[in-house]
C-alpha cells in the first residue's frame, strides 16, 4: 500500500476545514512566540491554547501517543543537565548523592522543554489536520514553483517505496550470507553492502522518469491553474495577519522589557 | 498530397560515447493520419527512432545527430521536448517509470500532462473523464497509481498522453504488459484515433498484430531501414524473412509451399488454405 | 568569483528528478543504520551524494526538504536544523564542483568542511533553543562536565555538538564517496550539471550537420 508517510487523520473539525495557510501560519507563530516569550507562565499559556486546539481537532489521543516518545528523552536530558550544570545555578533545590540540583537550572530546563513541547504539539497539530497534497497545492497557489511542488510530492511517494526496497535488499543480501547481527564492527561492515545496491536501484529509474516528465510538458512556462480552491474567509485572513504580526511585536516587546 | 507529419532526411544518430551509430541513413516520410508499424530484431534502432521523432534524441541524450528530423513542420533541433509535447506524445515501454510519481490518484495522474500545459481546470476534468473512459480505466479513478497492475499502468500512461490531444502518437511496444483482452482494447482505442486523423507510429514485436492493424510497415535491422511498404511487400522480402521473421500465418503458408505472395493476415491465410472465415 | 560558478547551472529535468531520490536516500540511510543498530544518525548521505553528483542546488534542496518532511512526520524537534542540512548540501555541492572528492587531501577537506558546517551551524541553535545541549546523552554529559568545570558555555556547547558530528559525518562522507565511485561511470556523467571536459562529460548539445 502506497503513501505511508503522512500523519493526516481524517476529520471535520474547525482545524481540518481551515485553509492550510492559516494552519501553517498558526503553527509557525505559535512556535516563534513560544521561543520568544520570556517566562514559564507565558509559554504555559501558549501550550494550553495549543492543547485546546488539539482537543477541538479531535487528535488528542494520537498526539499523546507520538509526542510523548519524542518529548520524554529530551526533557529528561534537559532537566538532568541544566539543573546540575547551568552557570546561573546558585539556589540548591535537592541533591542525589554527590549530584546537586539547583532551582535556576531546573527552571531554565522547564522553559526549554516547554518550548520544545509547543514546537512538537504545534507541528503535529498541523500534520494531523492537513493533507500533504493540500499543503503543496496551497503553497503552489501562493507562488511555490511547480518544480518544487513536484519534488515534495514525489519525495512523499518515493520515500516509503525506497524504505520497502531497503527491506527487500536486506533480505536478499542476508540470504547471500551477509551478516547483519553481532558485534558493532560486523554490523557496520554490512552498511555499505546494503546501501550501495539501494542507491543504484534508486538511480536507475531516474533517467526514464525525467524523460517521461518532459514528454508530458513538465517545466513549460505556463500560468498555473488552481486544481481546487480552499475555503477561506475574512476571519481566517485577519487571524493570519494577527498571528504573523504578533511575532515581530513580541520581539519588540522583549527588547522594551517584557519579562 | 498529404502533408507529411514525420520526416526523416538522411538521419543518423549516435548516443554519447557510443562506438557506432544507433541508426543510420534513415529516410522516411510519414503522412498525417498514417498508422505505421515499426518492427525489427533487438537493437535495430526502433526505440531510437521514436526518441528521435520526439526530440529526446538529441536534446536529452546529447550524442550526435546527422541529417534532419522534421515533425509537423518543425525541425527537432529547433524545438524543446516540452514544447513538442503539445502535439506529439511518446509512450515508453516501461509503465512503472512513466508515471509522474507525484500524484496519489489515477485521475489526478491523467490530469498531470494537461496541467503542465496550462489547460483550464474545467477542460482538464473533461479530458480526464473522456480519456479514462476511452482506455477503460474509469473504474480506477480514485485508486493510487502504485496499486495498479502493469497492464493497468500502461493504460494509465496512454490516457495521460491522450489527455494532451497529440496529433502524432509514438508508441514503443504499447501492449507489452497487457493480456490479450487488454491488448485488444488498446488497439480499438488506437483504431479510433487513427480514424479521427491522429498519426500513429507504433513499435511492435508481434508481427501478426502489426499486419492486422498497420497499412504500412517499416522494418529495421542494425539501425537501417530494410523495408518500407505494405505488410505484403515487407514480408515478401528475403532480408526481412531472415532477420526479422514472419507472421505465423505467412510462415505456415510458406512451409505449405503455397504460391507467393503469401498471406499476412488471418482472413487472407484462412482463404489461402481453402477454409475461408465466415 | 570561482565559487559562484558552482551555482551557475540550469536545473534541468534530470536534476529536479534527482532531488526526491536523494531525499529518499537520506531517509533510507538513516533507516538502514537504525536496523543495524548503529549509534549514528547517517541521515545526510543522500544530501552529500546529491551535492557531489549534481551540485549545490540539488544537494541543498535535498537536505532542506528531507528535514522538512521528517519534521512534519516523525521528528519536529529537528525542524530548526533544516537550515543546517541545507548548508551541508550546498557545501557538498561546492566541493563536488571543485572535485574535492577525487583526491585524498580533498576528501579529508570535504569531511572537515562538513563537520565544521554541521557543528558550527548547530551550536548557536542549540544554545538558543535547547539550553546549549545537543540532545545526545554522551555529548550532553560532556557539556555538563565542562560547564561545571568552568568552561565557557559556547565552547561546552560546541564540544557537545561536535562529539556527535565528528563520527556521524565521518561515516556519512565516507559512505557517500564510496557510493559515488561505486556508481557506473555513465551515472556520474549523466547527473553532472556542469559543462566540463575531462573524464565526466555532461551531455553536450548536438552539432547541426
């Protein structure tokens, strides 16, 4: 079955129906604001808003499933390292044996990991509610070159195909006696025998594909016709502008003393 | 005088860094609306002929082109392949690498060519629906192209080309992936196109098929044209019999020592054997 | 200036079609490394190979888009580093133009260049976004030790990042070069977007006779 990459999940929520551009701007602004905002409470606020949107979109369960695995390791590392070693540390909070943890470092770690959480949640919110085809279509409507649109769409199909081919090559090589288990050097030696055939077969079709594209007129300098229109309205347009302007406004605010 | 659609004048072509030419001394005039079959053993230069007519040789492959290839009045050196694609279509042998790889639905895949040509959306949809119906893949409209069988893919590729409404259609073994039923369906489509005036140049190995369908056959051996005429003429020539082969009926008639000229089509040979098909 | 010549290529259809293939090779390189349980990312092999084969546009775009796609599907945390992948692809493309990968001193230079681009590029991002950490346990413990020992944060952060990049980019560059020379000659000539003379000729325009 083709097309395994997309995270898109069917739905009819407000977010699903919104213009891809609106969601894209929302994602980018949320991430930017999370990293610009100076204190824990502001970032927590942004995270909460994102959480509400996630619930509205109906993707909470999936989000928890994928986000936790990503966020846990980095959060642990941040807390462990910053709480212990941050140069701003001087207030002892607790100690585990000889290792002392300070409030300042833990606070900084909490901010960093909350920001990363906003990054992850905002990105997944976008991915769960937007079809990849819609993303490329919206971008091309706004000026992305058709060649680049093609590159992204083709990549989304070729990646799962290539990963499948990697498995087949691995089976084939193993049946010819290639060792893929055991010590690290042994496993490392298997890398090139697996990669080289993979790259070769990936490149073989490239010439034919390029010819087939030219035969269909790919690259003609014509004005692009929109394949379909996205529902848009004044509210969304205003939202996009407001979100976009919020970012430089926040930067200025930081300079004039936003704590 | 029929306006020629495809003209080869003293054409020779060698691929980049190839020791010899792939085709030499080709002189061909194909009139508008003709249906010409190209046949020959492997490496006879048949595919190269198609690539030359399309312009992929020399534009895509580099190499050295001697002589002049003129299609629909424009010399191939003077026009880019993508510009040529407005009027000329080329169907490659391999269906799997012919699809764009950037569309998730069969109907969107068919629409790819017209979209590249800037055709208005409403008309794109019309053409897509029409060509899918023509080649018989309407039922597959919502499927993912990669889920299709080889035969379905080849029909999809043909639909994608026909959606651009080419005046000249170059086909490199269009039915290699198809079963007999699928093959018959495609040839019906081609027959319809031929009737409406499309020039068709078709490379085909199956000699019986060629003789049934094409009023004119060009036989190639070793990069040169060795025979050019009606199926009867072409398969009456010794060089063709030895180097290319014979349709099975013709071979039967020959070994049964029937008098020349030997039949090349099913109906004729049935009559020649005294068992006319009703 | 000489370097700009590396960028002066018309992106023909072949180059455009090569980019998604390089993106897929990036992904496959990482997947195979995971399957073999190798402790390295190895997610830029396609980027570097694309740069060596077809220049900075192909390499850069491959790196950038690989990162975009993985940020949107499996690892959003890597998103800000898209610009680093872009830079690596461009660096590989420029090195490819000058043929660094063809000589031993050049290969070492290519490796050093890529490590420097990756580590120097990522460090400010690490410092701004992730408290100076790279997110890798080994590197981060180095960071912790150095900061605790009084070293400047930026240096500790750089060493943290470099400790991961040095082995990862070494294998990446080695594999990319081995694959490059493991390809049949005509592939290298086919994808070369620069008009050069020498053992790798780009398709020349047909002479009118």
